[in-house]
């Protein structure tokens, strides 16, 4: 294939490329097209329907979008911050991840832990054995299953030391969460620590002043720190739970609760052997910049038709 000679006009003028990218960034339904999002073939069809070009290949469209990493066929769910005290609650947590509290560096006997529950982990025994991987064929997992009960998996993560603690409980709640905290705080170095900051969400087992007082009465060096409402992404233990979901629980095929517990605990031990602190880069400054941007661009909730 001969390269284009110097000074020759490109096959498509720049304004066409810009317009294609603009279309890719708009919602199809806002343009009157009954699609949730653009795929590459549907985008090509729309570009041709609007008469922007007489013909264009999907490869060319891909190259234009790839230059700006535009992927209209992908989407990501998220929760818009609704807690009026979002920054007030989030700032101390982000500071703790950077080893600061009240504007001062943490000391050598200060520790930061992140804890939560992953509830209702079912033992699902598939009604037929999975078909193994074969050449040009993925593993096949039976859709139907028998329920064998469920565990609540409670875990705590030392943010800076990459230490992991966890347990399976028949049900979540205050008693189960207190047992997790006891499991951690009865061990060194936490038992003799100056302060142990415990980052949790606002679940019923550990929320509010009453929950904080209960924990501090038993462990006076414990400092509970709560995320804003609907902001579990600020809690680092959720990163570990997502790893457990991908590597242990998907697909879920466990004959009994005992088998499920065995593999959860075995994976926890395996993960701990090579664990490193998560590379957390989102800071207080990043949060305030994000909130300022959202305040400028937020749209009111659309009323139902």
C-alpha cells in the first residue's frame, strides 16, 4: 500500500472526524435513535444516515475514536454524591490513607483499618457438573442450582501494613461485627496501639454515635471513622471483596456451606501471603475538584413521564 504523498488532502476532512466523535459522545435516544448506546456498526449506520460521508469503514471509525479513547459501547455505573456532608465525612478518610489525621502525620503506633461485611454469600451447588474448558470452547456452567445456605463474610484490612482478617458468620449484625473487631484488636500490634482508626460504612451493625460508643467502651484506643452515605468506594476493604467475588465466587459452585467457608478462608490466607497495600491515589484535593465539577454539571432529576 502506497503512503499518502506529502501535501495530499486526507481522505476525510477534520470537521467530519470531529462530528463523528461528537455523535459518539451523545446518547442515541437524545438523537431520536432507539438505542441505549452506540456500537461501532450502529455508529457507522448513523454517520451514513446523516449524510456526513458517502462511505466509511468500521476500521476507520475505530481509529478515529481510539485516538481519544472514546468507547460509546461501554458504560460504568456510579452513585451521584447525595450526602450533604460528603466532603466533611470523606476528607478524614482520604487523609488517613495518606497517613494524616487532623492535619498531623500518624505516629508509628497508629494504625488504619478498613472493615465491612459481604452478606448473603450463597453456597450454590449446580444441578449438573460444569463442562471443562476445551479447545475453542469456554468452560460451561449449569445455570440452575440448589441453595445450600449462606454466609456473611466479615473482613478487615490494614491499609498500610496489608494485613487481612476475616471470618464467616451465620448472619451479620452487631454481635458478628464485634467478633471481627475483637479478632483484630486482641492481636498485636493493635492491642497495644496508641490509636486504631477503623473505617466503616453506615451499616446497622456499626453506625451512629451509639455504635461508636459501644466499640470504644470495649476498645478505648479504637477511633471509628464513617464513610459518607452511599460511598462504599471510599472503603478499601471493598477492593478486597471485589477480588474475592472475581476469583472465588464467580462462578459459584459449592456443595455445602463448609466447602464455601473452606475456600473463602483458604483464599484469604493465599492472598495474605503476597499482599501489598493498595495503590490508593485519590486525595482530598481530587475529591474537592470532583465535587466542584459535579456542582457545575449536575442536572436535576428527570420527572417521570
